[in-house]
C-alpha cells in the first residue's frame, strides 16, 4: 500500500508535466489556478492524467472541486 508521501510525489510529477511548470514549483499547498496558473482546459487534462497515473476514475464534479495539490492527493487516496 502506498503512503500519502508516495501519492503526493506522483501527483506533483503529473501536475508539473500537465501544467508545464518546474517540478520544484509544485508543493503540497500549491493551488492549481492561483499558484500554478492552470486554465480550465488544463483542469480536465489534470483529471485525465491522474486517472491514468493511478488507474482510477474520478467523479468529474468532485474532481473539479479539488483546488490544490494536497486536495488532489487526499482525494486520490480516498478513492483508491
């Protein structure tokens, strides 16, 4: 079973790839829009990338309510 730290590291890596930002700029408390400059289309890309990375299906409404890297990590852990 993965720990939250393992999940967080993978979320950070995927987030940096999708948003095309340096991985060092992505922290647990980073907010997708305000801190990382995500646009609405990128939010959908992030959901798809998380689903692929973790082999999960995220409810779209719940997933779009996730606003930060830490939120995404906790959400992914809660459904795996």
